[in-house]
C-alpha cells in the first residue's frame, strides 16, 4: 500500500471516524483506524461495540486531485497516533506500509514510522442490501434526535430505555425517549412507506449528530434486522439496534390538564436555571412551581445555603387557578432547551401527576415530566 | 448594609476576586468573598493562603452611576453562590444584609437569600505604607512573568524553587525561575532605585497575569517584608513571599558553547511538538537532537509504537559541526513558547552540558535546559 494524500482531507476524515474509536475497548484492533486504498480512493473505518463510522475520500474533489495511488492495500493504525501525527504534519502526506505493517508517513523532511496491525484482523462491515430504505433531509433527522435523545436513560439496568425509539409508519417518523421519569416525543413527516419500530442507542445518535456532513445533505437511512445505517456521499454510520420491546408510550400522554398556562420559553428556562443553583442539594434537584394570583412562582431552597424565589408573568391561563408541584429542575432545563419555539404551553394534572410541556404552535413535539416528592 | 449596584460591574469584580478563592481551604470563611460598602463604593476581597485580591467599585464610572448606597456595612458571602447568582440575574441588583448575616439579592421579581458569615471573622488585609515602591507599565511585568514563571518547580520539596526570583537593582529588574533541570531568565529596564531580591510563588504570578486590568495600566508595585503587592486604580493583589535564599544563578550560565546554531523559532517548536508525540513513553520525554551535514535532526522513538525523525534547515552555524544530545521535549516546548522573536540561537557545550537558548537580537531573555540520559 502506498499513496500520497492531501493533508486536510485525510485529517478531517480521521477526526470523523475517530468519533467511533474508544481507547477503552478490550479489543486492541479496535483502538486503531482501518485505512484502505484502492483505485477509487481511500476508505477509513473506526468502530466500537455500538457504532461503526466509514469515511470515503475520493481521488478528486472539486476538480482537485486529493490522492495519488501508487499501490493498493490496507492496514490498521493506532487512532491516537495517526490523528496527532497527521494534524501536526505541514503538508501533503506520503503514506506507505511494509510487509510487517509498519506505516511510514512522510511530509517534506519529516518521516514517522508507526507500528500498525494486520487489517485482516479488523472486523468486517455489516452487509446490507438496500432494505428498509428512507431518504430524508439530514437536518430533519438531526432535529428529531436533538429533541428526544437527551431524555433516554443513562442507567444500564433497563437497556431498552438507554435507546431512542424510532417508529416509522407511512409518511411519518415518531421518535421517543424516556428514562421512566420523563419522556420526550417528536413527530416528523417523511416520504416513505416503511413500517417498523427500532431502538437505537442514545450514544450512537449523539455521535451521529456530531457528523456535520450529514446535517447539510440528503441522507439515506437503512433499517436492517440488526443495524440502523445512515449514509451520505462520503460517510456511512452503522449503529447496532437495542433488542427488545419498547414500552407503549402513547397511553402515557395525559389528555386533559386541570391547569394550562402559556409562558415565554426563554424566560422560564432562565428562571429554572437560577432555581437549580439551590436545587443541587436535593437528590432530584427539586424546583417548586406554584401559581400566586396571576403569576407563576418558581422557588427552591437549600437549608444550609439559602433560597431563591421569583415570579414570572403568565401569558395566558386556562382552567383552575391553582398549582403546587415539585419537579426535577434538570429535567425541566433539558426539555426547555430542546424547544426552539418562543412560547410553551404547560398542562398540569395535579400535584402527583406528570406535567406536559408543548411548544405553542408546534404539535409535533412534547415533553412529559413526573413530579418529585418535596419532603 | 444595603445598596443597589449595576450587575455587570459587580459581576466583573466577583470574577476577578474569585481567582483568589479556593473551595478547598480549611477555613470556611475563606470560601467566601468579603463585600463591604461605604460612602466611597463597594470593596470585594477574596483570598487564600498565597494571595489576596481586592477590588474596588466606585459609585460613579464614566459619568454613570454604578452604586446607590442606602446603608454601609459588610458581610462575607459564599463565593460560588454569589458568583453564580449574580451572573444569572437579569438586571441591577438590590443587595441587603440583615442582623443574622442573611444576604438578600433582588433583581426585578427575583429574590434570593444566601446565608452569609460575619465579616469580622475575615482576616485583615496586610498593612503597608508605601515602602519599596516601583511604578511600571503593567505589560512589562506581564512579559517578564510569562517568560519565566513556567520554569519554576512544581515540587514542594524545595519550596524556594516553586517561586520566581525578582531581583531589583537600580533601573533593572531580573526575573529568574528554575526547577534545577531548566532555568528561565529575563531582564527588564525599569525606573527605580530599589535594591532588593524576593521570591514570589509561581501560583500567585499565574493568577496575577489573569487580571487583565493590570496589563493595560500603569501599576504600582510595593515590596514589603512579607508581601509583594501590585496595585492599579481599582485592583490590588497581595502575594506572600517565599522565605529563604534563592540559588545564585548567574554562575550557571555557560559562557562559551562549542557549537552555536541559529534556527527559526516556530519551525523548531513545531518539530519538537511532533517529536514529543513519541517521547511521552520516556520518563523525561526524551527528544534527541543531532547535526547531520548542514541540517539539524530531531528524533524520538517509542519502541512499542513507532518513531519519528525530521531534518530542519540551520540558518547559520558557528563552531564544531558535531552534536548529539537528548533533552526533555516538554522543557524545550515551554522555553520556545516563551520566546516571541522569530529566530533563536542555541549554544551546545557537549552531550552532558546544559544547552542555552536565546532569542536572536534580544539579549534580555535566556533559557537553560539540562540534557537527559538517553538510555
């Protein structure tokens, strides 16, 4: 294997595939990046037990030659050293591998040798043949993920809840995530006849939305029995699926609140942020909400340190002029940060019932948060 | 105590004095910021065992009223909560303290109560009466610190070496720092007749150069028996001095090198940076320098991982065309980063002799680095 490659395009590809590489893996081969070159260009692959990211660098880009191939081949190079060395090189890179898998990378008068590994030991990519295909605008998938993934559980005790449920039905995608104390739900119109429901690890989706190339392109999704695959021209991400049945969530959403109020999203977020300063002392970051006259009161206290309370204008109110509930302030913050609309509607069913938060004028997104005990 | 204060000016002052506050102190009173108000304005003080930072906010600034005083007084407020709360408040702050030291901070409809402490428990400021005075441009002091402080020891075994030696003689300030393996020295012309030598903790100077107000003003230095004091219009920093005699360093500087070369500073820095990637495996970050023909060769290797070598152009060479030395790559990087001149002169005395690095055309700064064993 021997080729000359433009530094910046290799560097960017390494940054992208490195997102899938962990130094903590029990398999030494997975601490490396698989680099292959053939007559079409260079392919880099990084992976861990959850995801695989594959990046293709073509010979030419925008009419400019990126790669000159002298001989084909492949090798696995330790990811950490490869990325550091390429970043610090001044110019085009001349890369070659000898029969002992020693990778020589040269740029001008700088020569480095890195001990690589045999690429035949690297796991094969999952095979897929175009089944379960949906084409969509990347930014739409990104929105859906950003509005839901944060709500998934961090606790491995119930693995299914550490994922995001994507449920495809004709022309509709519904995403949901819950840790059983809060739920985030988001709906998107799509053009597809696919009918299936899968659960994708939260971690995979968090890495997916770091691949900015996906956000700005039209992407192809493929749902196979074991994988969720996202593909653009130069990048492919494979995520394993979480096995098991996702809880039935449609039934959880309360249909009628006793008290409904409309608030300014950002003002409410800032108020909760301030209240959280004094809520950290509580196991559940208790922030208390109540209605006093025509206003919403937000309060929290930490006996040793102090307390905070503030009142905020309610834009409009419907139902009972009465409310007293304690919520986990971090859950409130997460939900509010996922809403880009200016106003929100909050529906309260009672002190021990979950609250429902919806953006005003956008019925495609909702957040449900269970109350916490305040004593 | 009761006053109304402009949010931004209080916030900036808190940020500055917080630099001296540590949450790890054994004295609870020092986790707080002392806040005093009188007819002249507000004074904030933060301190730890090394430094004290005092910040004054006048009633008026640039013709704009900053503070309205209702009643004088003082209190100590937990630094962490004070800074977070003030940062998150939307507007002017109304601050008052009751007889139980509960501090009420109100901004619009937001009211917070923080349990404060009695300000009489807060240690008094050191007293000084203008002795040992030098006036200088702040940026000059900053340059001197940035060129030397990094070289001080991090090891508390020899406390004197954890400080920077400032030696004042008529119209001259010489700063030096060493950890006994490397030495940084910097000279500045000043207008003063002071004759004294003090050792200031490296930590204090690192905090000092974070106070940007000092850099852009004319500052007053005061050297007392126990303190190094820096004062601008609104800010005063007190640092304790380290007791003991600083090693005599003038004799350490080699007078004649066997080989002297001139290099491009930035190119050499980048080469050392690359070599350090493979040097981390060694206890002393071994980077090897040698002369091959007309060029300088930089190399390092980590047996398990790989190796790197590069050659760089030598701008000019004087003396023996022969060199082979191993140095700690981190020490080289630190020294090179402290030099802003385009070219450096390196003088080598032999494989086991320290090397001398000086900026070309700037005899006011030098760095000495001892070699390491390469086996």
